[in-house]
């Protein structure tokens, strides 16, 4: 099967490269053509527009920053794809967005499979990210080899919309853990502990988390470079709080975390790294959380 990939940013660029590395025939498009250079060098074809891409492939994957961008691209490709083609959405969207956009696709004879990913850009670069799929099980099986090229842990969560719910839950937990980790590291620092040793002790304890073991290193380095923005964090927290209201679940920690990220955005801007949320505490106390031996980026 020939796949097209639209959206070659921090995350989508790695997902597309994983398909190419695994021998799939891939055509790519991004509004910023230089993002495609490494894909073309690796053997991908280039399309000058989403419509041209859709005409030349069997199925299309997208990874875009928000629901509005996903809808804009969908409206461009549905008329060019062959009836029966599949649109695989790797973006993180709300459940209502998924269901609404799937209806637009179906009206044009196009199937939809949601497949958001989680685990971080560094795992996407290695083809080891987790894929959370939602949609018809037969459709999932049809594209399972492509999903396995993108990630090493693949979960079919249920019908369309199910993956959107679990993806938002995982991101909600990650942001809560991030704020908590900054507080824990600051306690260690102000308590006079060696921060590198404190990080290692936490990582070996019952209090560890994936966020501590990954993003905690970027805080201690001072780069904060996780390739994920405050705006994206706030988008996902908004989805989580919306689910909380819909399902009747009070989300006290998520609400406090959203307020913290709103302060982070006000202080550093929406395009600042989400990991810079730790800098709020650093700046408030005039105490940097730096330790030697930690990487500027995860690999």
C-alpha cells in the first residue's frame, strides 16, 4: 500500500521517517517544504499540495497541531482520495472532533482510523513510540503493519473516539507528573541534596515516573527541550477537563495543573517548552535546578 504523510513537524516527521525506514512507499507534504528534505533523501516522494498527495496514494496519515488544521487538510484530501481509502489521524484531537471529522470523511467514502501516539518525540525518532488506535477492528488490522512501523506498542482501544479519551488521560497524567517532579526536585535542592544523586534515587524509588526519568533530565540540564509546547499542553488539559465534566469526574489535580500551565504560558509564552513549567518555581525562588551529566535532548 502507498501511504501519504502530511505534517512533518517535531512528531510527524519522525513517524513518516519510520514508515520510510521500514520499506513503505511514502509520499510526503508539509506547508514548510524544508521539513521534508530528510524524507526525500531517504526515498520518499514529494507532493506540492495535500490534494496532489491524496491523488497519488492509497491512504493518508496526518499529524497536525490542532483540530482546525486537521479539518482544513481533511477537506482538501477527501475529494482526491479514492473511495474506500483510509485517513489515519496521528494528531491528538478531542473525541467530539474525531467523531465529527469521521462523518465528513465517510460522506466522501473515506474511512477513518484514529491513531494518536504517546511517549515523547525521542521514542518517535526510534520507532518505539506507543500507538493508541480507535476505529473498526478490521480497518485496524488492515493498517497494523504500518502502525507497527511507527511504534513498538500498539493498542486497539475500541471504536472511534476511544483512543482520543485514553490519549488525553495519558497526557493529563504526564503534565501532573511534570509539575510534581519540579516540586520534588526543588525540595531536594533546597534541602541541600546533590541533585544528580537525588534524581537517581527518585528514579529507583516508588515515587518515580516516566516523566521524571525523561523530562526530569531536561530540567536538570536546563535546556527544557522536550519539543512540546505550553499551548499543546493547555490544549490537552482542556480536553481532559472537558471529559471530566462530561463523565462527572472531579479532576482537582488536573484543574490545578491547568492553572499552573496558564501561569507558565503567561510568563514564557505559548510556544515555550512545556518542561519550562519547572522554571516558574525556579524563578519564584531564585533557585536553578541544574546538575551536571544530564542531556540537552533525549535520544
